[in-house]
C-alpha cells in the first residue's frame, strides 16, 4: 500500500511541481528579444537585465508602454489587432518546455493563465511547444508541437483557456502553425528533416482536415514564413522553395452531410 501511495505521489509531483521547479536558462544582461504580429504592425520586445526583466509594446514603431516583466519571458505572439499577447509560462526554456501560456491584453495586463493539464485530474505537465500563434482578432491561440510519428496541434479559446480541439497531424517536426479570425481555420506545415519532405494541412473550426498538400525537398531554415492566410479570408498561401514564390490556394468548399 505504501508503495502504491508513493508511486501516485511521484506521478502527481512530476506533472505539477516539476513544472514550477524547472530551471530557466541564463540570459545575457542587456540582450533583447523582439517579436512581431503577422501583419508587422505590433511589436513586443523583452529586455534582459542583470536581475530584472522588462518588456515593451510598439504600434507602428511607436512605444505605447514599457514595464517590468514579472512573469516568465519567452517567445511572444501578438494578434494582428494588437488586442492580445501571449508568453509561455514557467518551464525548461532551453529545451522548449513550458507549463502553459499566459494571455495579456494590449496594455500588458494579465488576462488569463492557461496551464497544460497532466494525465491525472488536477495535475499540470510540461509541453514542448515549437510555436504559439494568435488569431488576428486575438480570440484564439494555437500551439504546435513535435512528435515521434506526427506533430500535434491544439487550439485554445484565449478568453476561457478551454481547449477547442487538439489533433495529431502531418509529419514529426512542426514548422509553423497559424489560425484565422474567430478560429475558423488552422493552417499547419510540418516536415521530416532527413529528406526535407513537407506536408501542408488546412483544418476547419472542429479540427477536421479539409485540405492537404505534400512537397519534397522543400524545407529550408532560411524561409521565415511558409504559410499565411489572405487578409480577406478567401484563401491562403504556401511557400514553394524551388520557385522561391508563394502558391495561392482557395479555401475549399466543404459539403455538410
């Protein structure tokens, strides 16, 4: 009985307490990390001091505010309307692990902390998130993770923190993921590094795949943006490495049965 109790205790400890005890990799004082919204209009900069952190928010190059950053720094995401910002919660930043996502408003005020749930009820766990992106209206955020056989994608409601849907998709290595306005569509690209094979997928508001395209020898670290939605919502674009151009695609018409 004691052994069973100890085993359960250690499982709960590993999924909850470890996330809060994880060591943060050291940062060079004076260094600055900068992140932009997809439309380039908004910018978040995180400045590392000797003991304290600060962050600032810009609109079209103009600083709107600069404040101390009390929570964990990391890769920020900003909605195209500037209404929402996300940062990772505490985790092993040197390996990409985090215990959740913090959602802020345009004033830098914390709105919601979304903690990743563990396997047991009431526990938390680390997830190795490759990328986090916000919808243009700031109402949803999406995370993409690497996997052994395929990548994983999870869509969250940014206001409630609830999971809308989650799904394993594509190839093992996540490249990029984006979500359209109101969480209507998710665009995902994954790859298998050994042969630079890539797979592009479009998912609907329920996480159901409605479009797929495979391309060989297409992956390069020099390409910053492989996927993007059109501003008018009519379609999206994927990058073709061979031609050095984007290929335009329409949102497919899906019949409801």
